[in-house]
C-alpha cells in the first residue's frame, strides 16, 4: 500500500508528457483528451503491474530472510545441545 503513490506519480507524469506533446503538435482538443486518457489508463495498468511485482519480490525477500534467520537459530541450538552433551560425559568421569 505504501507504493501506491509511485503508481499515481508515474501516471500523472505520463499524462503531463502526453498533454505537452499534444500542445506542441497543435492537436485538437478532442484528440488531446483521447490521447491523454489512453496514456493515463495504459500507464496506470503498467504501474499496477510493476507495483505488484515489486511487492511480490519484497515478500519473497522477507520470507527468505525469515527462513535464513530461523535456520541459523536452529543451527545455534543444535551446536549448544551438542556442546552440552559433550560436557555431560566429562563431568560424569570427573565426579
């Protein structure tokens, strides 16, 4: 949701560029409105697709990070248990 302004900004910039191009070429009002409308719709759709891809990549990265953290914690726990099991027989032979 925090990436929503990016889609809006991209769409508005595309509309502005389309408007300026139509003004420079001296297009009629109806033609300019149609071009700007189509441009806004196309860039809105493109922006939404890009936004969804970015969100998916972000979620995948967070999941990988979480899995890696969990794997490291499990590895540390195994090492700790192994060290404790190695120390217990030594204490039994000393006592």
